C-alpha cells in the first residue's frame, strides 16, 4: 500500500526499508555511480511502496545544478518564437532539464534585468532569442552563466551565437519578384539595430543591383517587425506618390499590416500589388490571399540552441547543423508584363 504522506518519508527510511545504506540510495537517485541490480530493485520497490519523492531542490543545490534553463524571448504575445521554445524544451526535457521563460519586449534594459533575474534563479544556462542587448553585455553575462544566443554571431567558450542566412533568403525573395516582371519593388525594413533586418535589406539592395535595377531610396521605408509598422509604412509609400508594383516586407507581421493598408485603399493583392513576407508564421497560409514568404525552421533553431548548450553544461549534445531558409511561393505574388 502506498504511503500518501510522502513528504514525511526520509532518505534514511528508504535506505532502512531497502536494506542498503543512505549513500547507496543517494547514488541511485543521482545516477552518479552504478548500483548493483539487487540493490537497485530493492530501492525501486521501496520508493514505489512509500511513494517517496526526493527533495530535488536540495539535491540540485548540493550538486551546483538546478536542472533549469533560462530562456529570454522578446514577446510571448506574438507567438513568433513558440516553435523555437518547443524545440529547446523537447531536447532539454529529454536531458532532464526544465525551462524558465521571460520576455524582454525588445528593450535592452528589460532584457538585461531579466537575464539578471534568471541568473538569480540559478539557471544552469541561458538561451537568448534575439533582442537589443549588445554583444558586450551578453559576453559579460556569459562570465556568470553559459549563453547561447540566436540572431547574432558569438564564438567563445561560454557564449555561442548564430544567425541563419537571411541575406541569401532575401536575395531569393527579390529574385522571385524580378522573375515575375517586377522592377519597382518597395521594401519595408525591420529595426536597423537587428542583424537579421540588416541582412534582409542588404539582400534586397544587392539583388536589385545585380539586375541593374535602380535602388530608389523613397521605396525603402522603416518598419519595426510589427503589424502596425507595416500599415504605417504602406501609408507612407502611398503618400510619397512613388510607383511600385510589389512590396517585400521584412517579416510576416509587417506584411499583414501592409496588406491591411492596401485593403483600406481598395488596392488588390496580388492583382494590383504583390507582397512577399519573411518567417512563414502559421497564419501566413491562411491570409487573403495566402502569403508568399520565407520559411524559417524555428523548431530546428530551438533544437540547435539546445544541442549547442548541452556540452556547455557538461551534457552530451547531438551534432548541430544549422537549418536553412526556404522560399515558399503562394498566391500573393503575380506575374506582370
């Protein structure tokens, strides 16, 4: 019969009932040394009978590990990094770790404050999903806890950062528009302090230049990776009286806002204006029309982060091969003569 008063059962009582020493029970629970099969079976039987729950916090503090990983994302509202966090969680859960997640809301001070909070909770490592902190700030934090960052390039023993090839993917997106006959292509940029936003702008500029198409400064308008930024950007484009037949938006949320602005002016997509986004959020296949975009393999980004992190905290990790971006052609782009 199981004992429902599991909180009152001590390790000594488990050891006595199993006929072994407390040290043997501790080694069994921690997995720090091999325990003979007969003793292991006896300990398992007693733990089941007594419904014993070890004091994990005490174990973790004694070992110097809390078996938790901090994750700093930017906004839980957008859902952009949900798949990435799922990828981190799946790998880390299999290794016996749990996640502690906080948001930075794209403010460097808040990001730094929340990394401090995570370190204060004694997480074993921190994953940073983009953000506005400087590389120097992250390197300083890495002296206290191992860090893997996505969206920036870092390479040290305690801080690893990686980016995907946003530049080549942006080139592919603009190339598609050019192949469909577009020459007056507007670009709604992302925040200029973000590495991925800068790479996408560079891909736009360079692809036009390779085809000897003029880069018109008035067709490049600022955005902020948010729907509202896309809406305001299209209003600015239309107010400028510049002619354009296509829009390349720096991300899908921006494309959603751009699409709304065009709809309010009775401008049809893709009949009048073609649109390409970047990210391939789940909703992008259900917009009207379904959005042509660049697919980011965000779940695979999460598993890559976790597998880079595991060796940094003394655990085996799988070989990491950075995922690639893929242009997904849907119905928001049409050929023009």
